[in-house]
C-alpha cells in the first residue's frame, strides 16, 4: 500500500465564506470598472458641448474686448485661499479679483489638477502636503507661500486647512498675515457637534437633545421608549462617507438597529453624536464673523446633499445666529445647519467653521472683498443682492434628469435652469467650467479606475469623488 493511501485526506480549504467573499470582491471590481468607465463615457459625450460653450464665450469676450469688471483697490491685498478645487474658493477668488486684489489658491497635492487654477481671477496656484499625513511639510509649504506671495489674508475653505491638528495651539500663518479663522479652542468647539450643542444650550438657544457616543453599546443600551422622537447618529469628526446617512433610530427591529449601529466606525478615537431628529424645514447659513458680529451673511433652504442655493429671509434664524455669534470672539467663518420645526422653533443641528458653498449667491455682489477686509461700522451684514439668481451646478442638474418621472418634475427642472445661475460658469471667465468637468474630475475617475475603486457620488461643487 502506498504512503498516500495511509495518510488522512486533507480537508477542502475552500469554505463557503471564502467563496462568498471572493464573489463579492469580484463584483466590487466589476462595478468599479463599469462605474468609472460609464461616467468617463458620459463626460466624453458632454465634452463637445462644453467646449463649444467655452470657445464661444472666449470668442465673444475677445470680440467685445470685455473682461470682468475690476475695481482699482486703493490698497491691493494678496489673498491666500485654501481649497482651490472647490467652487466656493473660485467664487472668493473672483470676488477679490473684481475688487482689485490678488487671489492665490492652494490645495493638497492630490488635487494638483484643480480646474479652478485656470480662472482669470487666480494669480497663482500651489499644492501643499496633506497635513493629516505630513503636518510639518504642510506648515513649511504654507509659510513659504505666504512669504513668497506676500500674503495679507488667509481664508481656509477646505476642511484640511480648517482643523487645528494635535500639538497646534495657533494657526501656522498667525505671524505672517491676518487669518480669517478663529482660535484653536473656538474651532474645536464649533467643529465638535456635541460641544457646539452644549455651548448653544449655555446661551439658552434651542438645539435637539444630544448625547456623545464612543461605543456601539451606548446606542444599543439607550432606552428609546422614553423618547417622543426618533434619533439619528452622526460622526463628530468629518466623515464624507456617512454624513448623508440619516437612518432613524430605533429601526423596525432590534436586530436591524444592532446591525446598523455595529456597522459604524464608533470608537473613543472617533466619537459620534446621538441626536434627536426634529421634523421640519432645513436651512443652512454662512456668516463671516468679526468680533462677535456678522459682516457677511446668507441663508437658504437646505437638504442632505445641497447643490441649489437661493437666499431666503428668515428673521428667526438671523436672531438665533446673531445671539450665538455674539459670544464667539475673533475673526473667522461659521456655517450653521438648522431646522425650523412645524411650530416655528429654530433648532441648530451643527456648525462648520469654514466657508459655505452658499457663498456662490454673492457672484454679482461688489462688496464681498470689503466684508472680509474692511467691514464698515454698519450693524447690518452684507447679504446677496435682490437681483441674485439661485445658483446651481449644471452637471448635477443633468444627472438629476434620470430622476424625472413626470411632466411636473420636468417643468421644475427647466425652471431651475432657466431662472438660476450656473455656479462655475462665467462668460468672461469660462475655462474653469471646462477644466473642472473635463480635466479635474476625469483624472480623479481615471485614478479611481486604476485602483479599481468605486465611489458613492461625484460632487462637482467641491470637485471630489466621495468614496
């Protein structure tokens, strides 16, 4: 008898679990390829139309020998804006440029291909290391740019430039220029959803019930039966993947609740907030703040994924925001998310201490630069002009066509386009409209395809793939 027949047979190592995992991995790869190729194909179809619009605009401007209206500033300033890939950074650059100042954009090295750098309003564009990966390299690069460009004011737009990282007690440019950014303690309070809610309560302002969560067990052991309303979970640190998930708790079954909660990355290092869900109309605001008062303010209806902005007059929201900001020292920016309940009560959900994309509503206002640089003694903050049209992003609107299911919805879609203003496009400054959609985004898609990664959505507003 051979040795082989005397030895026990080896068990089959291919388990059903491994097979299922392999199938899922293959499905993920196939979906990533199809998703990225599909959108690249759609962008290729749109390219000739975009190119025709941009070339036509350039020709029209040359024939008319027209350029954006620029005011000669008495004391021209150099403004450094961080987050160059984002439309709000482009809008700020255009506003400062139109007032006779120099606008310089920066972004992390990942976004070296930012389409906004091709704007007539951008004097220079730089990339810097990601501070989350190389903080000292980021600080050194930021300070070198400030020296080279003789920067007078720094405005952080993207979140990478907003946070004070561990060990930072003051902003890296504090000794180089004026910084439109609150001190470290204030920023941490505003950026922390739970700390923000506690601060609002201390000022007798209305906020939903809120609990800081550092483990899934805290949610699973929470007695929802004593509550009148549902609750939602939100990450306290910025989380692009989960920020739009508004699953209401408890779910229909305890098993469903456990599955959902255990699937979230909740930990001591990454705390979450369990917050009462208030039914009502959502609003978002932006305030540029100096010494406890707004020098620039806007407010509009909001939603989880907001890409349409139209100014609304809500005195009760103004009152809430002004009272809160009166206790905030220094110079910076604060963007609030609020809900007005059916009984009219205003509840603030969170605050982001950075520029809001609603700033695009100031596209035709000549006073934006002064609101940042030379605020007057007036008690009234600068607001969008009454002639300002609602802003939208055309490529987002084109994608929404696949959601149209009735003639009424189609009419509403046409109304948004007809009555609004494309946020990126300007006849006298058309290149960002071409380069964001057909250079910046395609390169991100190609990189995603190379890594065989899928993504949740494309955000043309902030110029990113949300993965």
